[in-house]
């Protein structure tokens, strides 16, 4: 068994697509008025327009993006420049070595050091 896709429900697909396209530096592999999908190695990270009235509270999914230690600072600064807020900063914690951020759509994601 494997995970094929993780997706977040979003209120505005264009806003979310623009944010993730800019943050990831990738164009979507699939995109429509209701769905946007980015291929990240062996998994799809996607956005689904929540136009069916689901009340979304908190994060739907918290994807963890791994970066080389030398790239984490750049990724965090890029996210902050794109109006992300810090939820939990565990970069200095040797047991965590990651930071949880909230994107402009209100969904959380994590930037972590690559684990061997």
C-alpha cells in the first residue's frame, strides 16, 4: 500500500494555486476550476475547491516538505514573504528540526530537515 495523493480543501482555488505554485516553484500537473495537483516525486499534493458547504476548521491535512538543512532558511523566508504565519517553530529543537506554518488559506504545512 502507498499514499498516492494528499489534498487540502480550500475556499478559493486560484488563491491557493498561486500560493503553492509560487512556494513550490512548480506548475501544476493537473488543474481545473475545482482541482489543482502538483507532482512531488512519488506523491501528488492537491487542492480541492470546497464549494459544497463543508465547514472546515483548522487544517485538513498537514503536508511535510523536506529540505536540505542549507535550504530550510530560504524556504521559511519564502513562505513568510507569501504571508504565511508561524504556528510552531521547532527548528532549534533537535528532536523536531522543523517549523509548522499556516498558509493564506488557513491550512498548515511543515518545513522539515531531510531525515536520513
